[in-house]
C-alpha cells in the first residue's frame, strides 16, 4: 500500500502557518523576559527575603516544577473565570508560561548567585559601592553570565513547550496546524512541516542567544 504525499494544500495555506509562527515567537519572547524578571525576584526572596517570603518562593518553585504545565495553563484559563476574572486565551498563555518559566529561572539564577564568592561581594563593599551597585555589578551580572547557557536552554524549551497553549485555543503555530489538519486531513505532511518550522525557530533562538551572549559578556 503506497501513500501519495500531498504538500500543495500546506503551501497554499503557508501564510497561516507563518502567522502562527509569529505568534509563537512573540509569545515566547514575552514570557522569556517576564519569566526572567520573576526568576530574579524569586531568587532574591529565596536567598535574602524574610522567612515568609522564602517560604512563598520555595512553595511556588516546588509547585510549578512538580506539576504539569498543561494543568497550570488550565488553572489560569479555566480556573480564573470561575473566580470572576475573564481573560483571553493569549493573555492566559502569557501568564501561564511566565509563571512556569519563572519557577525554573528562579532556581537557575539562585544557583548562579550562590556561585559568586563572598570575598567578591565584600570587595565591592570595601570599594564603597552601594547595596544596589553591589547587587547589580557584583552579584547579578556575574551570576547571569555563569548561568547564561542554562537560561538560554530553558528559553528554547519554553518556546517548544508553548505548543501546549494550543489546547486553550491560543492561536499559535500548533493551533494553526491542528486547524489545517482538520480541513485537509493531511496530518503527516502538516506536522512534518510544522516540526521543521519549530526546528528552525529553535536554531534561530540559539544563534541569537549566542550573539547576545558574545556582546553582553565578551568583555567581562
């Protein structure tokens, strides 16, 4: 039994796939930035926050890292409306992915900060730096340089995991692929093309992160 491949309907609707890929890129970039900010706050709480703050940060990280991302998205998208908070699928996707990324970024950043020698921090204080200057130049920047490869790998995994938001009707790449599949009944061809598009985006992000890392940390 032979199978005749048919990519024509895909090329005819390739503009829809490109639109979905653009939404995926926008969603990923937004949640990468917000997730990193959450990670910085979470790591600071775990290391220097008051005891209740440390408990909250630890509980948040443990809960998010030990429950499925899909369940977290469902809590945001289907759970919040039951509490009277109505949001769009795209907004729920940003919130859910940011919370998810923030938990992993918290642990990655915390590991980078704890790797900074205490003598280096004390040297900064001896030079007359303020607490903010020590935090910015002696702690955070060197810590981010140390964990940058781990962070960028997590960012790529986040982009790939964003395909799950199609299950809450966010119109990203995988959602468009499922729509075309229901119209053309060509699952092999559609998901093959979509997989190649995800591969291209992953490689593109890795190249971008390598360039950013080179210019951001080359002189440090």
